[in-house]
C-alpha cells in the first residue's frame, strides 16, 4: 500500500474515532494514539525516507494536511464535549431560588444547665472559684472525710451504686469540699468555691426524686465566718433565681459534716410587707450549715483558727420550682417539646 493510501486510511479511521469519542478522556486517547510521538501518523512518516525525491514533498504536504485536519477536528470535538459536560452540570445543579427556606434549628443549653450557669455567674461575681470533682469517687472523700465513718447510720440515706468497696458513684457534691480543703493554701486568702455536678443515689424514681440528679456545693472557709454570712449568701441566691420578693427560712436539721445544720426553705409565693406569716408557702431547696471542725481537721486545716459555712443545693428542684415543673423525670426524658419551652432567647 502506498504511503498516500495509508495516510488516507489513517485519516478516515481517526476521523471516525474522534467523532465517536464520548468523553474527554476517550478523545485524548485517540489524540495520543494518532498524533502522539509514538502515534500511527509518526509511524507512517518514518517510511518517507524510502521515497523518491519527487514523491517526498507530495507525501510530506499530505501528511501535514492530515495532521492539521485531525488537530482541528480534535479541538472542535473537545469544545463540543466540554460544552456538553458544562450543560449537564448546570442542569443537575439547578437551584430553584423560589423554594421556601428551611429554618435552621438552633440548640440551647438544657434547662438544668441554664440554672447551673446562672448560679455560676452569680457566685463568680461574689468572688467564688468553680471547682469540679470526679463522679466516680472514693469512699474516703464521699463519706469518711465528710465525718461519716464506715458504720455511720446516715450513710444509709445515701445508699448508692458501688463500683468496689472503696469506689462509688458519688452521692453528693460534698466530697469536693474535702478535696478543695486539702489543696487550699490559706496563707494566700480565704477559700470560696462552688462545685456543680451530677450525683447518684439508689433512690426510687418518682415525681420529686431521680436516681441521678444535680447538686451545687458551696464552701466558704476563713477566719470569722458566721451563720449570718451563710444566710445572706443564700438569700442572694434565692433573690437571683426566684425574684426579690421571695424570702428564705432556715430550719434546724442534721448533716454529719455541718454543725449546726439547717435545711433551707424558699417562700414559694411572693412576700409583701403586709403578708401574714401563716400565708407564706415554704418549700425546701437545700441543706447547709457551719462546717464541722472534724471536716476541717481531717483535711489538715486548723479548726481553732478557721471556720466556715457550706451548702448543697439541688438545681433540679430549683428548676421545678422556678418553672412549675411537676415531675423531675421530665428533665431526663429529653423530649424536645418539653425542653424548647426553656429557650433562653424567649
Ligand atoms: C446533701 O446531699 C448534703 N450533701 C447537702 C449539704 C451540703 C448540707 C453542705 C450541708 C452542707 P441532701 O441529701 O438533703 O443533702 O440533698 C441536698 C439537696 O439535693 C436536696 O435539698 C434536694 O434539693 C436535692 N436532692 C436530694 N435527693 C434528691 C433526688 N433523689 N432527686 C433530686 N434531688 C434530690
């Protein structure tokens, strides 16, 4: 077969392949196969050395024409394929700007977290530090250092989930008192701290009890701290959470780690100057008292120099009172219809 015929055949075949290319990749394969350094056109041109001097320019010119023709055809096909791809993409990514928008649902802190954070803000404003303690606690901190030795009957009221003889799910945030007292350097100033967190008890769940709930512990230790300081602090808390027209009342109580101990009630109805004492409804919200000297001594603090007050309040109960929630279990069911009622943004 003469070179001219070979070139003609190559041209015809290449044209068909270019036309048939479905994708840019396929088109590129054709280009490399025909026009590339090791392509079929180069292969044919190698045979030119055997041609006569007359034939050579004729075949050379024809080879050039074929190359140019194929190059143009490839460029056209490339544009065609690129346009098709772009159109396909535009079609699939079409946006209907007239569709209504989808509102973004923004979360919010859980209502109990809101109560805890507002207490944290208030106490930080009064110069308290916020301390965290472990939920899996040692018997030593949860009970013994809080003046509750192994055989103490008051342990029964806080029966809990034991992990081993010495490790348990803490029943109260009071162990953080012992942990903080041990660490505190009194030469640098008084100790004022609160410690919010989860606590656990083997209580049977009902409308006002949960086996897992929250407490916020408070502890102030310095020289010359009095029961008046405790009452003033708790009154400030009640005012902040419930409003200025709510009062508090301290009733004698018993905790092994405070002496004297009190239970604190908040007036549930507003108290006006002319409200008669018998018309006030009181609701218990927390336990408190003056730190027992044994608790100070066990943590290495000299109880003849230092003294203080402590309290432990239940934010779950605070939230129930503040918002009129009748069943504590609602806080733990995580039903969004319930939780979104306490949207801080209103
Ligand atoms: C204590 O736990 C003491 N550690 C509090 C304390 C601290 C007293 C420092 C003195 C000094 P009590 O068991 O009463 O006390 O619990 C304190 C508060 O936790 C209660 O007033 C109540 O608000 C809340 N509470 C107790 N048990 C439950 C429960 N099962 N579910 C929800 N809240 C509870």
